């Protein structure tokens, strides 16, 4: 029940998932994760994770959710700013360093 509710709500913002949802296709867990990830990048949804903090039981699921759902550096556009030394606008691409 909750899975169908999640798919219904996320498919509003993701055409690929919506197409699989409307046609009788099998939706995999990877499809759902990708749809949540892309919807979060486009600022259409905000994933909320409930965890248990007692004895650090929720730490690993939280880290897994951060890796799976939140934007990676290369998902974000380049950043524009002003170099104050030469008073010129510059653009910085995301780097893995």
C-alpha cells in the first residue's frame, strides 16, 4: 500500500516512472530510487528519512539514503561568481576533489 502511494506521488514529477506506472510494467526498486533522486535534484520533492538513533541503529540506513537520493556533485550545474582580484565573472565546474 505505501509503496504504491510512493510511486503514485513520485511519478507526478518523473515521466519515466509515470509511463511504467500507467502501463502494466514492472517497476523496480532502482526505478523508484532514480525517480526520487532526479525529483530531488530538480527541487520538486524533499525526501524525509525516519531513523532510530538508539545504539546507532539508523546511521547506516541514513548514509545509504544520502548516497541514493541526494544530489551528487556532478548532478549540479556549474557555479558562477566574481573573481575580486581581476573583477571578472568566472564559472567553476564541479570537481571530484
